[in-house]
């Protein structure tokens, strides 16, 4: 922990981490709030599912596109525009009487205008810490984001059920505006200028690490989504056990990220970390007892944040600075599609064989991810004793002061 304390004392690091976590907090609230609001308004979970699917499609499209725009128009302009449109779309969902087509349209708008805070902050990190601190910072970032997934659903459910779904959506708008304003006005966002990429859109996927990160992110988050569906199916939507078990899953990830954040990252690091996740989720099929499930998911969680941290650090070290934001955007898109695929596969298996089927699906996603990391291990860089900062662009980069 002493290493993290030193890291947080670096100028601007604690502030930018807090600001970006606040700006991203609505991402842990919006899906659940929209689901509850649309179901309450239309009386149909199927309709709510269509709206969430539209929002997910929008987010998948926007990730690499808005991330690339930051190199053209600057981070502050893109973040301000997307935050304003996203907040307006959610506000319309909350207060305007809409039919299903209207819900789908504004759900899509909310998704496609999702502010690219995550790619932005991970592009900023190499510019505010030393090369020695960069890998631990990626690990700390991946660990602390679990706070969002622990607290946000609880807050959303509490407000939506005790006050109202409209108020829950209005709370999301308030946090989105306040959090994004804090992040956008942070001095680091103004100082770091992403140079315009000279390569065509999507060319960064030609980098083995970026493509592997996108595929592995798809499989890793697919496993997590299948686990979530299985836990809910095992204990029911209203079961206290479901919330507690998923919280233990997130706590395991938080503990893993903080514990292994300083471990040097070699080519085999990704495979080892994914293997931990796979062993944990596979163990659940032995028993659906709440204690066994909690212990298994704690083990699985230990590998999640370290795997994501390795993914971010390896990507950072393998692409030019002008391409980092787009690279992270593609990886985010892979994770979004993985979440949708994991939930869909798990849902079919739950209907067919029961909750255990969802955990078999999670195990399948985990095994595939581990195999990809093993078979293509030569595509990962060796960062042991090496700077994880992005490859500098060859032209001078103007810095706004």
C-alpha cells in the first residue's frame, strides 16, 4: 500500500482518479434505472430489453469513434458535447411521455453519446506519472472502478424503488453533469493534447496487442456477464444473497488489483490472470450454495482487475500516443459486445438447464479467453523492466497551458 500512497501523492493523480470515477459512476446506474423505468412505464421487460439493446449498440459504435475525435477536436470539446447530449437524452427518457419507439430512439442516443471518459483518462495517465508508476496506476484504476459496480446498483435500486424511477434517472443526469464537469475542468485534461492520428480509422486494430485486448476483453466481460445472470437466476431478483455474492465478486477484483498491481507484466501474465478467473467461475458448477458460490467468485474476482490492468499497460506500451484513445475505445466496444453476448448465452442456458447453465457459459468464455492468451502469447509485449508509456509520435505535440 505504500506504493499506492506514493502514487496518489503525485501531483494531480488523486484528483484525476476521483474525477473520472465520479464521471463514470452513471455507467453503473443507467442500465438498471432504464430497465426499471421502461418496464414500469410499458409493463414489459421485453420492451425494456429492446431499449437497453439500443443503448448498448449506441455505446459500441461510439467508443472508437468519439475516442478518435478527441485527437481531432480535443478532449474537452468532445467530452463536453457528448456529456451534454447524453444528459439530455436521459432527461427526455425520464420526463417525456414516450412510446416504445421513442424509448428506443433516446436510449440509442444516450448510448452513442456516452462520454469517452475511460479512453481519455487512460490516455492522460502516461503524461502525469513516471514510467515506473504507470503499470501500478493502471492496476489501481482497474481496481477502483469496482467501487462503481458495488455501490451504483445499490443506489439505483434504492432510489428507484423507494422514491421513483424518474427520480433515479434525474439523479443519473445530475451525477453525469457534475462528474463530467469536474473531469473536463481538471487541469490535466486541458494540458494533454492528443495528436491527430495519421492512420485510417480502425487501423490500430492491426496491432496484435489491440486486437488481442479487444478479443480477450470480449471473452472476459462475457464471462462476468454470464456470472451475473447466473447469480440472479440462482437467488432471484429480490434475493439479498444475489447482491451480496456479486459484491464479493467485485471485492475480489478490488483485492486482486491492489495486491498484484506492482507485479511485473510479462507475456504470460495475461494467461495466468485469466486462468485464475476461469478456475473461480468453473468451481461454481460444483454447488450453488451461497457460501461456496461466494468463495468461488472471490477467487475469480482476484484475476479480473489484474487482467484488465495488464491489458491497459500492454496496449499503452504498444501503440503511438496518437492512437491510444482509439485503441481503448475499440477495447471498450469489445467489452460491451461481450457483456451482451454473455448475458444472451447465459439467458438461453438458464431457460434450458437452469442457473448452472449460466456458470458453464462463464466457464466457456473464461477457457476461450485463457486459450487465446496462451496460443497468441507472442503477441504480448514483455514489460518487465520496460517503460509502459506509449510510443511517442514523431512530430512535435503542442501542449496547451
